């Protein structure tokens, strides 16, 4: 089959008529399928149900150190769980703070702390005038939401298969002291699924920002979410930063939101001693301690770092077929038309598809009318504005494989139909 871009008008019209007929059949089927957010499916949630039975008596509510988790105390989390998160993030346990159920909440609190308390002896950001933030794109909409909430100017940083454009990052941060940070999802990036190369990580660690209070917001949400037999390897940023005398640069985050229960998992933050001192100074007024019973439930069920890794194999068994379904459908139905391109991620929660420039919104609209709800076009860019109107984030985990196959069939038809109509002009 020819690429659409190589077809003449008569060939495009013939393809358009066939696609419109197929599309009408889907519209008349009355389907209701949702791929709008990266939510675990019911089968994944069922994996964690036994965790709810780990605390069955008052005597079972004590840590190995003898702390009664039913009571106040332990601001930064129970020690054994800190050890697991430290292993996951590649830091020392004393540099970990275990919080509540949401890493997004911890990221918001971190930005709030910079706004109100400042960091590295600098004035609070709220007193510094215009603040700018670097945003690798396509990226995570909720990161952009935090910075937009505070009125920061967001600067797009293009991504490729190695990670953010580090030439641009280095140039911008070295010259402009109003640039205070960058959002990063370094392993299985949201939405592209790529993992930052060793060179990119080393260049982050060696940054020389004009702003002393510049921080790398290292959201390692998918650090152990492999779906391929051979998962990606991410170089340890903190180790590289220490080599460069830049240990204060990164603030790291992760959680069990897509491991145990979204909304009832456990989140963690990791950073240098200097940063942690500032954060604890704020948290001591914000809370007496987070939900230690939930922390203990997670510890009892997961047991240790190896237990967590073994546990993730159960998730992989559930979601790997879903990723395969998405990629197989794209390869079988769209690849030969040349009207879209995508990454083949080895893990994470999303598949990022770049449809024909100028058609993403139309693809999402067509899908919705045929009963398939997708993440809104533009959501993967600051302010919801994709300059090329091309990126669409597919979230495969929530539907069943059968539902996903139906949804992807519709997505492929809509992608091709929007492209043909665009080319016909």
C-alpha cells in the first residue's frame, strides 16, 4: 500500500469513502470505551487485595522497631519502607521522606515550599518576580498544571528518543536566573515511554544553572514498571550529581499509585541533606505524620525491595498483553499509510502517537463520536497547546484486552480518516 502522502486525489477519495463507511458502522455500534487516563484495570487492583488483611489485630500494628503505627509520630515514614524506596530511587534511606498516598501532592508541596520558604538560602520564589520552568514535551499534563497554577512561564523543551534536548536545556539554564526548574519523567516518560540515555542523565547532573535555587523535579513514577522482558536501565542521577558536587539539584519522587491502590498507595520523595532540612522544616508544621497504618500494610505485603520487584511481575503479566495489542493494531492498520508514528516502549503506562500534523483534535473528536474517549489533544503540552496538533496519548491499562482491541480499531480508522480528509484539503 502507498503512503497517503504519495496517493493522488482519486486514490485518496477512494480511501476516504471506504474509511467513512467503516467509521459509520462503528458509530452505529453504540460502544462506550474509555482510554482517557492511565488507570490500573480491575485485574491489577485485585492483585493487591490481600494487603488489606495484613493488619488484623492491635498486636500487628507495631513496626519491627516497636513503634505503634496507630498513634502519632514518625514524620518521615517508617524506616523499613524508607529502605525500599531508597533502593528504588538509588539513594540512602536517610535521604527519603515517605508521605501520603500521592506523589503529585508531594510535588505540589515541593513547589509550594520553594514559593514560600525558598531554597539554598535564596529568597522565596514568590518574592523574585517572574518565574520560568522548563517542560519537556510531550509531557505530563499534571506537571504543567502545577506550574500553571502558580503562574510560571512554561518553556517547551523538545524530546527525542534519548530524552530532552540538553543543548537547549544547558543554554537556557546557564543564562537565565529566572528559570528555576525542569519537570522530568526519566524512565518510561509520560507519554512517550522513552528512558533518558546515560548521556542525558550525566548532562543533567553537570548542569551549571544561573539560578542557585534551580531544581530538577525528577518524577520517577514508572521506575519499576517494565512490560518488556528486558526493561530499560536508567543511570542513577543522584550518584552522578554527587560526582559533580551538585547533590542539591535533584528532588526525586515515586509512589505505589499504579502498583497497589491509586488514591490509597504510598508516595515518597528523595533529596540531599540540605534540601531535606528545608522540606522537613515545612512538613513539621503541615503534619504530625502520614498514615503509618497504610505504610505498614504496604511493608507487610511487599516485605522488601525484592518482594516489590517480584510483585511487579504480576502487573507485567496483566498489562504486557495490552501494550502488545495497541502496538500490533497500530502496526497492522496504520504503519503502511505513513500517517502516524509512535514509540515502542519497554514499560510505563502509555503509548504516544503522533498523527498527521493538524489532525490530533479531529482524531479525538471522531473517536469520541464513535464511543472511544481519549485524553484530550494538546494535554501533553503546557497550556494544552500542541503547536503541531499531532500528539495523542493512549492509555492501554484500564480496558480489557477485548475492549482495547475494539477501541484501537476505531482509533486507527479515525487516524486514517482524519489524515485523508486533511490531505484532500
